[in-house]
């Protein structure tokens, strides 16, 4: 059994400006510090809007906070005439550890294909930023093809554009996002196990064993434990519940309240 450090990640989406981000990261860090949170055994990361990242970097550096941070997207381009884009190089310079790519909201509202998502993941890797590759089926997909087929194909297609480099996978069933209806741990485990097989096929078994696969979709402190007990689930990508510092800290502290 390979030891994968769990990752509890908070995707703020289009919420919290840079001033709110500073207050939030302070509160989250102090709460976790007061609880003696062991950041080496459970990693915690927040994903604020681009405009917050510089403020978060300054705060984290000054206070030596252990909370990490990442962006919600990254350009597939490194520089040039690409109005509105933000490069992996700029994000790396801001100390961003991670970049989410292929979130279902970007696939839906910005028509991002697996090929684009793969090129964005590759751009992150080029600059030493770890992509968090999101995959997941819609309610229609679930009805027509079952849970695993669509996310498995999405990950295959993304990885075909990403031959090397560390990455994280986030399995987020679209029907579970923001709905209050999380997948069951058993459902999520089945898909995450299938995704691990995709990684073994696309890369090798060692990479598959070392890669963290997160579950996302209506995760909260009350249901995190069930997911973390599953062998192929290595953390969570949290939306709504990541906007409350106390609640997000409680999710990160799943070990202390459930004995996982
Ligand atoms: O989309 C998500 C995280 O990226 C999940 O959102 P919720 O936790 O609000 O369902």
C-alpha cells in the first residue's frame, strides 16, 4: 500500500476578493494551528480567484503559514498576444503550488475540451505547478453510461496531452456539485479506482500508486470521513463548504474527529 498524503483543497470559485482572502487565510491558519494540525500528514490548499493570489502569497510568506494555495485555471500559453490569459510562469512566481484545470464549470461555460484541458495541464507542469485535473459525469451521462465511462474517457484524453509530470485528479460528478447530494463513498470509490487504472495504462503502475485522486461534490465536515475511508480516495475538492474557515478547517481535520 503506497502512502499518499491526503489533500484537502478549497475551490472558492468566483467568491472572496483579496481583502476577504487575507482575513480567510488568517482565520483558517490560526484555527488549524490552534488545533495542532499536522500539515505533513494532511495537506491543505485554497484556490482563490487570480486577483487574490498576490495577497495570499504575501500573507503566507510573512506569517510562515503552512496552508498552500493554487489557481482555478491556467493558460495553455506561456506568453504572447493572448488577452486575458494568465501563464503558468506567473503563477509559479506567486508561489502557487497547484492549478485546477478542466473544472466542469469551465467545460460547461467556456467550452473547454479535453484537448484544451490537457494543454493547460501541460502548461502548468512546464512551470513546476501541479495541475489538478477535474473529470466527472453529468446526470445525463450517469443515466446513459453509468458513472465511470465519461470520467475515464476524459482522463484518458487529458493524459494523452500530458506525457510527464506530477498531477492530481479530482473526480467531481457534475450532478453532485453544489446540489447538496454527494455521491456515496462506494460510488465515488468505484470511479476513483477506475481512474487509477487509467493512470496505470497511460503512465505506469508506480505513477498510478503515487497519484492523489480527490472526490468533489457537496463535501462537508459531516460526510468527509466516509470518503476518506475509501482506499482510492486521497482527499477532497470542496466548493461551498470551503468558504467557511471553521467548516473547511473541520474538513481538513477529518482524522481527529473520525479516527480514519
Ligand atoms: O465544484 C466543486 C469543487 O470544485 C464542488 O462544489 P461543492 O462542494 O459546492 O459541491
